[in-house]
C-alpha cells in the first residue's frame, strides 16, 4: 500500500516502513540538467495514514538530491566533434560541462505517471493506492564532445521506476543515435549520506566496512561475478538500503574491472560500473538496458 501526491512534475510517494513509521520518496526535476529523477528520501516516525508533506523536513531526510542515481555516461561521438573539446568527460545525470556546474549536458523530454495500468493526467493529493505506481521519464544526453562546435544530443534515455511499498524497481534503457564510443557507464547509484557501513556479498570485501575512509571495489568481475548486490546500513539501527542489479544487457567490462565501487569521502557514492575503462564501439540504433532495485527496509535485508 502507498499514498501518492502528484503535482507540477513532482511525485511524492509514501510507503509503510515498519511499525508506526513511513518512508517518503520525492521524484522531481533537479540539478544542472533538470532531469526528472528520484531526488529525496525521508524516514518519518508516523504511520502511512498520518504522514503528510509537512513531515518531509531536513530532520527526517536521509538522502538529498546530490547523486546521479541512473547516469552518467562517458560517451564520445565519432563524427562532427568538438576540436578542441572543453575537457569534459561525464554527461547526463547531475553532470554539467564542469562536473555539477557549467552548462547542461542533458535535457528532460517527458514524464508519464501510472497507477496500475491507468495513466494519471490530473493532480493527485494524498491518494491511497494498492496498485504499483509507475513513473516513466525520457531524457536526451550529449556526448562529451558534442557541446561546442556541433551541439547535439546523441543518447536517448528512458528510465522506468515502479514503486511498491518501500521498494523502487528500476529499468534503464538507452539508445545511441549515431556512431560513437562508450568509455564508461555507471548505474544504480546511491550515497552514504545517512548510511555509514556496507557489505557486498560474494565479493572480495569481507564483512562490514565503513563508508567514507577509502574507496572499495568488489573484485575482478571474472572472479566475483555474483557480486550483484550492495547492502547499506546505518550503524546501530535496523535501517537498510539494499541495491540490487537484477539483469542487464552485457556491455564490455575490461579485464580485472570490478562491478561495484564505493567511493571515499566527501562523495560517499556507491554504484555499479557496467562499462569501464574501455572504448565500446556502438552504432546508430544500438540499445542497452539494465534492471535493478532500491529496497528500503528496517527488517532483515535478506527478506527484500
């Protein structure tokens, strides 16, 4: 069961989060590119019936809009390119031409919202639903070298979020519109803003490790190919975030590349490196995809 509010390209969804508490997900446009994405997460000590928008305060916020969640890309076009370029590598997500600043490198195109199989076209306010809530958003993304002399977007990205209770299922599909090289793509990102320790089952990392002191990697994919899940926890609590990569169209991981990376402070990000340190040749029309989930729970993480 969930409760949903929809207004002006902002969707707020509440779900049950243990006895007497609720979790709030805010999807909205944010960052340098103003693309629509999961932006904020709150844990509120009120029931699903009691919780309302005024409860989404800084005190209850566990994740703010500081991460890319789905993107970014490092992709370079083959033809009609910037010479010289501006030195920028990553595009899309929350990346501009100067990291999170500069000029935008992506463009929001559209948003569709469904409850069950019914499209929602009018605003909603605190409507309780027992069917999945689906958000489908489309963005266009530049290459690293198509911003100055021949400005254009060469990637079309469609992201589908399905919210049931306190879990968000995600499907990312992207199509390349012209010949290019993909050097790097990282997806299913999150951050340790609230969570301070993590575990990666079936990886070379043993036990629980703190988030922040250094960078951790799951181990060479050839040896640790089952490391498809990262568990984040707030030490001393039963608050968990389990991020899972369920399926993907195989791209091209270079030798010895690790699938999962946890970055040190001040970034504290975690992400799946589906393409890294290579130059994958892609042609017009090529499509790639991944499926995964973000499961927020205050019970055993093994039950998600």
